[in-house]
C-alpha cells in the first residue's frame, strides 16, 4: 500500500486576522500545498458547539469560508479537526486525538509536523512524538521556533526537499 503525501497540521488561528480568513496567508498555504503536501487545520473545540439549522456557530462559518477560499484558489484542505480543549486531562485527550490523526493518514506521529502558536497544543503533540514548529516571538522552549508561518513552511520544504 502506497501512502500519499505527508500531511501538515496547521493551527487554524494562523489563517485568520481577528476572526476573518486572511487571503494572503491562504495564498502562502496554497503555494505550499502545491509542493506535494496535504493540509489539515486544527482548532480547539468550541465551548458552545451548536451546529443547527437556526443557529450556525461562528466556527462553522469560518470553516466554510476557509474551504471556499482554498477551493477558489484551486486547492483544498482536508478539513478542520476540532480538538478537545477541556480543562481536565486536556493534554491526554489532545494526545489521543493527535495520535488518531496520524493513524488516519497511515503515518507515524513523528512523520507529521504541527505548526502553531498554542503552547498546550504544541506540547501535547510533542508528548506523543510529533514534530512541532512554534510560531512566536518569545523564548524557544522545547522544539523548533520561528517568527512567521512563511519561515515554518520554508523550513518544512528544506527538510523534505
């Protein structure tokens, strides 16, 4: 069985300015994806999750907008995966979910890189053996740190190129 391209997990907040999709960032990701990568966005599960016909949750609206922007650019994202973000046992729950994502792609967790800003999410991913690139201006901490999404994408291209 041949496995497809390696997916890259990207924290959804990196694609937003405020709560609106950022077309410039999406262009960067579309160009990156054309290099042979698959993209799966990750976000914390909303506290008030009410997807109904009458009350569409803002998160679902953002998800739909992102899908539409990628489609218009001639690309696609595999989806938005909402991770459990409860206060108790959050890291253990995230670790299980992130491990499940790797199995979905028939990969080991160590094959997949997560790019994000949320320290809990990045640390949970490192705990299950994943590679994480933190986008921040602060201290490096555990793992790799860069200042921008562009730098993270370039780093991944160099690593696999």
